[in-house]
C-alpha cells in the first residue's frame, strides 16, 4: 500500500552575493533550527537525514561531512548525501519514507558559489572526452540553447526581456553576457541554504495544519552529448511530468527552476503551462540562485503556498546540468 508523504515545513537562508564571512555550517545551522522549530521536532525525532551539495563548489572532497556539524553529532543519525541539487535529496528521502523505513525526514541543501569562478566550475559537469576539454562555460551553453529557441521561432529577445522584467530585471542589465543572453537573462551568483521536513500520513497531519502532499515525483535525464539533443525542447521534463501525474489535473501554481529566462520558455512548453497558472510567484532562480539549493527551494516554495492556503495543486521543477540536462518534477496537493 502506498503511503501518503507530505512536505510539512520549509525554510531558507538569506541569499547573499558573498558570504565569505560565513562557513557552510554557519550558513546552514539557522535554517535547520528554523525548519525543525516550525514543526516542533528535535534532531532525535528525525528518522532520516539527506543532503545535497557539491564538492566542486567547496573545492574539497567529502565537504558535506563538515556540514553535518550543523545537524549535530549526537545522537547518531541515519544520513545520506547526493552530489546534486537538494531536490534529488528530497526524492531519496521521499522513497525512504514510501518504503516504510522512516516516518520523518530532514532534507537540506547548500552552496557557496561566490568564492570561485562558477561559470568555469560548472564545466566539470560536461562530457569529459568531447565537450569539457573545450571549456564552454555555463552561460555560453545557455546562450546556445536560447539561440536555438530563437532560430525555430519559439522566442525572441523582446520576449526574453519580458520574462526578465516579470522578476524585476536588475538595473543596468541590458548589456550582453553571451549573445543573445543579456545580463538580465542570467541568474545572479548567490550563496545560500534551504531545508524541508517530510512526514508520512498521520504524523504529517499532526505536525502541519495544511500539509503539502506529494502526489507524484519523477526525474529523467537527457543524453549527455549536447550534439544529439534538441536544445529547444525538454523531453525529460515532459516524461518526468507525465510519470509524476502533472497532466492528470490542472495546477494553479508552478515553481520552475529556470536559471536563464530562455529556459522558462522551454519548461512552459514541456509542462503545458497556460496563462492561468501562477509561474514562479516566489521570483524563481532569476531572483535568487544558490547553486545546489535552488531546485529544493522550488519544491519548498510550492509547498509553502499550499501551507498558506494560496494554492490547491502545485507543480515544482528542479534541474541540474547544462541546458536542462537533468529534470525533476513533483506534484503537490493540499488534500
């Protein structure tokens, strides 16, 4: 029998352009304390803990073990980690609860992008034989995707500017970074952290007056080689949405992890989102983009709207890799 699992709490840090005065633990601890405080739980009442982060951002191996100091070294915990955005850590925790191995779970993610050259660091995600040796940075690859959309008539620079304007495009952001993407079309570099608490069945109902029930969740991946992909489309997002049940009934909210304005065009088409859907009411990744936490924040923001009674059925999306290579879709409901 399938268990009902819900997001019952969500919290995030202030997202900073430079948090050099804070360690990852110092950035994370207030978020963990706040999210546990929302549901009145202590560390020993959490059955499973899972985190998402990147050693490449930290510049050292097994950096996530240091962040565990923010959770607490005692009592001993059941813990796991994914070298991915925290949305994939949430997926692992969800499966753990579905199998009956846990009743509650704490999921968190964090990233500090400001200390290094993020555009160069992200090249390490690329095909190591044919693409990575060329060192194409993340913005250049996103520009290739944007140009492919323009070439097939799915968007133009005017429409991309309109998307950026919805999120309060930054002043003086009209200059090109990599044509056709201007600075307003690209995400800010932010350091930040986020956390959610998951719970099953009656436990979720006890902890939260209006739980955000996870009705379906799935993730899919595109081919690793950019040359065999149609960058103007996202079949993996569409397939993940189908398997998550996103097309079974209308949604009223969609939190899309679209770090570039052009990627919102791709995702809206893949997810069949009409004008009646509130897309990224939180501001999305064009406003705050802490790498490795931004996807988890999309799920958390969608859940928070349900908690507040502002949404009945919401879709949340997370991505990782160049040009929307890996995509996760979750469907959340109020009841």
